[in-house]
């Protein structure tokens, strides 16, 4: 239906099922839709569960797709099975929560506490969400809470992969300003009460409480951070600028990921003394770790860059789209590539590792300023490089192959410093370099130039960013 759009989705049951949400398309000048439809379907397209819910309710499926937590922004939270039988009902949630990786626990926020509910609903535990100390209003705004009279603000709690602790963004009401929240911190709280520590010190510039997204191996956390924005003169509102930050929760170190072509674009604008670009990032559905690859070596996200352009009198401005697309980025920053030249609110790596699913749209400017078109779920095959639209006759596209049938992708190691080429030829452009010992995921192979004359080896491997010569990759 052209009047409806897919607004989110997630993989379940090891890729055998998919849950998605569909809403009426928002039209400029009209009220926002009051409801949306949440659907669970299997790989053959059969609808297993469907429910119409208030627009701001949160729907969170257990990883095996057997239980669903429904969290209205107002009213009681509940967990039920596919048949609608209640497992647990309680307060809290406010539209946001998360399951542990094994589906044995569900966490929500109620006031200043994190509430953890067991899968069968028989066990409920609580942890205070803020630091284990109080401060007065006379002291620095750099910490939180500043007073028992101030409201503690907690983001969505997210379980560590081992299920023994949660990470949550923490702030308080006194740190609210016209630009959003300032000095938000990320804290780790263990369920046994032995760990209560900041893993990211207070940092200004957040416009919300960011949700930590653990990598599958638990070694890193991804954060989508709002870092400011360029306010165009009269005629165009500001577009937020965002960062994709990777955090090591063990030592608190961070790094940022940005596609190389967008970095080059920003440098070119700076050289011409033009407005810096605003960078918008999306791609993570509320159920993490959608944006991470299954082996934690890369992320997938949408990046869009816009520029404030002034009229001849330099009094009225408008935002112009400079570049956008869905990108794959190695977390070590050695390579990235654009797999789609379109806007996407949501992108997700399949559990099998060879498919990227994303919700396509018209373009970022249209979306941001209220003129989106109906979303379509598309699947990009990393092995064949083909794109399939999910719909009638196409729904089996997300079915993963059995392990014994999978030959791609596979993981190897680089045996010498190795250039990534745009094509399987040494005459093509160099788009990156992999140092000796770097691990790579190989998504395909093709015959190309015999890079070592006389060897008879014409095989090149497809990796994130481009092509590498097979002689220097050891399986």
C-alpha cells in the first residue's frame, strides 16, 4: 500500500523470522498517525502475529521470537507469548526496554530504577540507575544527579552479552537546555550489585540519552551521538550533526567512524571556507546489535551530509543534500564502502552475515522536513552484490542457508601489507590498505589480473571496501 511505510524491523530466531512495524505515511501539515501495526512473519512470508498499537508504544521481541514485551508510553508494561497469554505485567518502560542475548531476562526503566524481569515473569529485581553518591546544587554541573530534588533521567538499559550487567545513559533534569541534554554519561551496573561505574565520562552535546549497542563479542559499544549542528539563517531549521562513536567499556577509550568520502567532502568545504556539513546517521533499530556484523568486525549505518546554502543576499538559507548512502565500515577504520545510494532509517546485518537488510526511502532532506515516501525493505547480498525488494514473491530472500551449505563469507588473515583495489586489477584505484596480520571477511571471489606474473593465480577476493589479491590472504 502506497499510504503505508515500514518504520523498523529486526531479525529473530537466527534469521528464520522477521518482526517489522508499519505506519501510515506522514503527510506534511497533517497530524501524526495515532497507531502503527506490529507484525511477526516467518521466512515464507506467513504472518505469525499482528497487533495494532498506539503510535509511541515499544515492541520488543525475545531473540527466539517466542515472547514479546509491549511497552506503552503510558500505562502498564506487559510481556506475553505469541498466543497473547500474559507472562508479566508491571509499571515502567515508557516505550523502551531490552532483552538479554539469551532471552532469559528483560530490562526496563521505572523512575530512577532499572527493573529486570525473568523470562517466566516470576523474578523481578531492581537497581538504582544513578551513581552511588549524591551531590548538591552548589557543586559542578559535570556530574549527576545534582540534588535529590532533581529528576534522574535514564536511557534504555542494554544488557552486556553475558547478561550479568547493563549499560545505561544517565543524566538529570538540571542538565537540560534548549539544545538538549548536556554532560550525559554511560554507566555499567551489574545485576548482583558489585559493579557500579561510569564507562564513558560526562560529555556535552548529546541531544538525547543514547542507547549503547554492544558488539556481539562484547568488546565494544557503539553510540550514535548528537554533537551539534549548523543553524541555517531564516528559512531553514538546524539539522543535527551526529557522530558514530565506538567505546571500549573496559578502559573507556573511544574512536569515531565516518566514511572516507564524507571526510573528504568535509575537508573540501573547509578548504573553500564554506559552512561545515551536517552529518546525520541512522541505521540502528531499537533492538541491538542490528548495526554490528555477526563477527563484530564492521558496522552498517546510513550517513547523510547536508550543507547550508545562502541566497544572494546571504540572509535566507536552505539545506542542500551533498551525499548520502548506506555504508559498511570496518571498525579499525581501514576500509569502508557504500552499498546503497539512498536514505534509510534502519539497517541490519543478518545473523548469517551475508545479507544486509535496510528500509529504503526517497532522500534525507525529504524525510527530515516531513515529506517521506513509503518505506520498502531491501536486502543486499554481500556475496552476489544483488539487491532484492521484500514483498510478494520475494519474502524468502532473508532465509539463511544451512551452515553446511555456506562457503561464503569466511574469515582470513592478511600475510603481508595489502592494498584494497576498486577492481580486481593492480591498475585500478587503491581505496585502502590492510596491514600484515589484519583479519578480513571474504564475501566473494572473481578472476582478475594475474598480479604475480607467471603464478597462474588470477583470483581476487571481495572484502569491505573493494578487492584484494588472494595470494596474500590466508584462510
